[in-house]
């Protein structure tokens, strides 16, 4: 099966891929056959192009002068068929790009890994319509964004809370987005977080399991629910203890629910320090800290949680990519103050 791409004589920016079906591919679904021939386009994107009338046959059963549109993704292909796939120019992104400084940990033609600072929202939403990571990525990546779902935008496949710092990966191409999304769905992405928590969890690695859903008493919070919610699993191990007051822990995600680590750690009685939603800093907890640590915690102004590791199979080369990030200065300052306990 061969593919030849050309600009053609169509609209500006439009690309036409010409695919010739061989005997080995004959009998397959159209969308599956095209996905194998055109790895830069995901199967879902190809299905959308087929249904939009952007795929036509000019093979032996249809003269070149009169191409026949194929609009059924499930149509079976035949040996010798010549099929044109027209990919329109990617639409301009919405929202617009904004020049925001980024700490880029890794970047190539298919994806980018950013070390997100605390305070930066990932995606525009009510209350945060701009000045987000997505706005920054659109400006930073520019023309290297080849179009995801027909729009020149970064493919966000996971998120980090606004006030959590650390590594986040985004796709530049449709194929990379599809490949990363499949790994997240299969729970094969390696993700590890460092957190400072109140109290001293029991030693060793602990599996925390509990469905997570909206708190029925406060819809702005998430909660562990026994009969509702979505399954969630976090693996936690203690790295360092600070007397009986606090601990440094590593959490690895088996699933990725909203606020998962913060909810699970609070559920077992060891909330993340500085977490105003799931780990209220009580007067008793504050009194247990030395003055320098109290000042560092007050200066932190957020949960002491950092996404320090992400690992995945590169969606194009299939090679293993593993990126690590050091603790940011605000969490490190609190950690230093606790080490004397």
C-alpha cells in the first residue's frame, strides 16, 4: 500500500494524500486501511474526513475525470483502488496564542513536555478565559502545530491542577494526540508526584483505592464515594519523615481522576500541606511547626504537590521517553525548614 502526498491544485494549505490499495490490504475497512497508510492522521480524524466527503476513489472502477466520493468509513477497499484523501488546511486556533514564558523540558516535531509553574491554568474555562497553558503553547509552537481534529491547537491529554506544579505533555499532531490518549486510557503512562503531607503514613508502599466523584455536600470538591464515582488508584510511598509532624511522599497514579492525589491523601488522614480545599491548616497543625516552617508554609500559598516525573512510549518512534523535574523553590524552602524536626 503506497501513499503520495501533494499540495494539488486545491485550496491554499490543502493537502491531498493518494493511497493505492494492495492485495494484502484488500477487504479491510476504509478507515482502517487509510490509518495504516497515513500514520500522521488518527483513525478518528480519517473517519471524520470520510464522513465530511473528503475521501474519493479514482481507481479502476472510477475514471480519473469523475472521482467518486466515499462517505462510509466501513466501506471495504479493493486491490488496485486509488483513493484520494483531502486534508483541509488546519483552522486557526481558538483561543488565540499568547506570549507566556514556558519551561520546556522536552520538545520534538510531535509533542512537547512543559514544566508548568503553580498558578498557571492548563485550559481556558469560565473564570480563566486566557493566559493559560494552551494559549502559551499555541504561541510557542506556532506552525509546528499541524492540526488536531482539523484545528491548529495543542492536544491536551491530561491536566494538572492550577496550583500544582510540574510536568505535562501535549501533542502537536493528530497522530501523537491519538497515541498519547491511547496510553492514558490504558494506564501505561508513568506519572509520579512529590508531596509534603501532614503526619506520618505507615512505612512502605501503600495502595490507596477509592472511587472519586463530586462531593454531594459541596459540588466544588471531589470526594471518595462508596457507591458512586469513578474507580481511582494511587500508589504512595514515604520518602522522608519529619518527626511526627509531616512527611515527604511520592505518589504514582494508576488512574487519573480530578484532584485524585489530594483527595486520596486527605481520605487516609494525611492531606497535602497547604491544600486549602482538602487539607485545612488547623491551629494545632500550625503550632506543631517551627516558626520558619510556618512562614514557609504561609509563603507557599498552595498545595505542596509537584508532578516530578512523566514517562511514555513516544507515539511516533515508540522509544521510551522519561522526563524528570526538580522540586520548585517554594516547596523546597518548606522542605528545608522541616528537615530540622
